[in-house]
C-alpha cells in the first residue's frame, strides 16, 4: 500500500513542476505609437503580477482622440481594455499601426509556449467595431511573442474594446512545493523497493 501511495505522490508532483503561473512574476510594460500620436501616460513598470490591475496608460492618437489602456494579468491570461474619450470614439488605420504595446517578463525562467487571443468584445457604436469583432483577428495587425516578450500592435482603437489573451509558458525552475513533493515521492519509492527486496 505504501508503495502505491509513494508512486501516486510522485505522479502528482511531476505535473505540478511543469505547470506555471504568472502570479508573482515581474513584468515591464510600455506603450509606443507609430503614427505620430502623443503618449500622455506611460505604463508604470516594472510591476509584480498580483490580484490588482498591473498597467494603466493614456494616449492621444493622430485624430486627436484620447484613449486609456488598462492591462490586467492573472495566473494564465491578460486582459487589455481600451476606452475612448467619447462613447462613439473610434480610429482605424488599415494596415498601419496606431499603437504598439510591449510586455517583458524579467524572470528568465518564464518562456512563452503560446499566447493566443481567446476573446474580443467591443461596446462602441463605431461602424468598424461591430464588423471587425472577429475572435482571433479583431484589430490586431502585429502580434508576436518569443522568449519572455510579447508585442501587440493595434491598427484600430474603439471605445469599450476588451481583448483577452491566454498565456501558456513553462517554468523551467520548479516551485519549492512541487520539488518537495517530488523528493518525498522518490524517497517513498526507494523505501518501498528496499522493503520488497
């Protein structure tokens, strides 16, 4: 019986080592613009991912419309919310980039396996907002991730936009608790083998 319990503890500890959470990680964020807009408020960074809203910034585009960007990270996703200065505010630049948002995790053990847009919604009455509300496309014309960096370029800004991105990454340095479980499992298996020998 003890042998089976030890083996079970070993099996449980292995996936815990592989699962990673963004909570507690340090991240830097920045807003840039490629189309002559004015950055009114840069993201304050670096910050540590916790239960609060990580980033807030403000930007005035080339059409003199004012926008706020809020970003909230959680264990395995982040949500970007965009609000315009008026209820109908919208701006669209075809293939050009109105704004570029960058995130960089300074913890080198966090390597992104995949980052995907899983949900998009928009409350604006702007004509393009409803038409382009396509999950996986929306108003993103530049989206890359590598190592521990994420680059997100937007060619459209609409009042009430919300982007939700799922983040998958591998923590190459296991947390202390899973390491302890793994060690206990190995000790248990070793003890069971000695008794059966």
